[in-house]
């Protein structure tokens, strides 16, 4: 792999983590006394993707903003990797009028037509819309594709299987991605899923399926290259499952008492592991690492400042942007 590609993967992962560390800071800054999920600059639930950055970085490295990505309720790493505007995304998370959805959607309902990115709080919801976009791309005679992301728990949903079946039947240009972080909220994968790997389920629909172990960003990049090329060439869908890591709770405020392995999680952080790998390969040194982290911090803090200075929606406009407006046709 060329050094510039490896450096780009590292930069994407660092930017994503830096963004979520800032969101974590602002989310908890005014939730007290105690912990009131409804208080503060960022009220409501917050699902962060720290530890899962290799999946987004490896997959999105092969996409352009003309391609579509449908993500999960834990969406920030894919949004960052796919090029969603940081200012608009942060403003949406803060519930501000300058956000992607004018502050109406929040962090689980990011929608960006400029990059064809969307996500949802509904489990496996993104799979069927990805098929619709892929169908439209093909009808238009383009080589654009859709990437549909979900967690391993959602692979037991009907929408997962229905989508794989239809995509295979119609040979749609879709790459299905399953992020296996081993926990469906507080339920272990081994307690909910009959197969050891969801990649094995691809065979039931006659499409390629592969599992990437060890949260390895370069292995994800390699498998995604094949799946994306197959989709662009009109050869149909593929499924990639990645054994990844949820470093933090299912949501902020989750005590995680159900996780017996919690003490070992910090040592599995993929970013310092990859940084060390690149240092040993001569791709990174102290100066490059400092530059990457400073650049990421500057971009993120600019986005946070923009969000904080943006106006909140006017309550009298609560129904605006909910329904289509204009003359009936």
C-alpha cells in the first residue's frame, strides 16, 4: 500500500476520534448535577463510535461524494470519512438552525444531500434505502454505488435479509458493511446470533462475503477495494463484516456493567496501534503525528465554535421542513 494512502487512513481515523472526543466533552459539560440526559447543549442520547474508525476509513477511501452511504445510529465516523461538512454536522448535533437538518434531526438523523449521506436510529433501516439509491444510480447509467452500514445485531433483522436477497436478485451496486463490535446494546453477539460470522450469510444469497479480523484498517481497505470495484462494474453486491471495537458505552451514561472485558478495551484502541505500525514503517514520525493531530483539532474546534454561535430553531417554526411545501401538482 502506498505511504500516502496509509497516511490518509490515519488522518481520517484521527479526525474522527478528535471530533468525537470534542462531542463527548461538550455533551457531558452541563449534564449535572448527577446525569440528566435531557440537559445541556447537546440534549438526548449520544452514541459514539470510538474504536470503529478503521471500518469507515477503510471503506470510504474508495468512495466519492457522488456515492451514497447509509449509516447507523452510531454514525459520526462514517460521516467524517465520507466528507460530511463538520460545521453543519456539529450544528445539527447541537440542535442549531445551521445544521444539516436545521437542528430538527440531531445526531442519529444526519442527512446530507451534498455527500449522499444519511443515518437513522432504527436498526437496519439504512439497508432498504441503499437499494433504492443503487437502483436509481444504475437506471441513470452511472457507476455510482451505495454503501449500507449496520451493526452485527441488525443482521438478525428482516430488513437485512430482505435487502441482501433483493440486491442479489437485481445485481444492484451495493456494498453491505456489518460492524461487529460484539454488543447489541448490552447483548453479546454470541447470545443472539446462531452463526459465528455474518459474512457466512452472504452465501445464502449467492454473493461474496468476507470477515475482516482484528479491526485492521488496511485489511478493510483491501476488501472494500474489491467490493467497490465489483459494484461499479455491474457485478452486484458484496458483504463485508469487520470485527471492530466499541470503546465507549452503547450510549453516553451507559455504565457497561455487562462487559466483562472492559478493563482490556483501552489497550485495543486501533489508532495508537496503527500509529505505531506506521512509525515502524517510516510513514510517521513525531512531526507528522503532531501536524495531523493539530490539523484535526483546529477543524473540530472551529466546527464546535460554529455550532455554539449558531441560533436555535424558532419554536413557532416547529412544523417547517416537516412536510413538502409549495403548490400542489
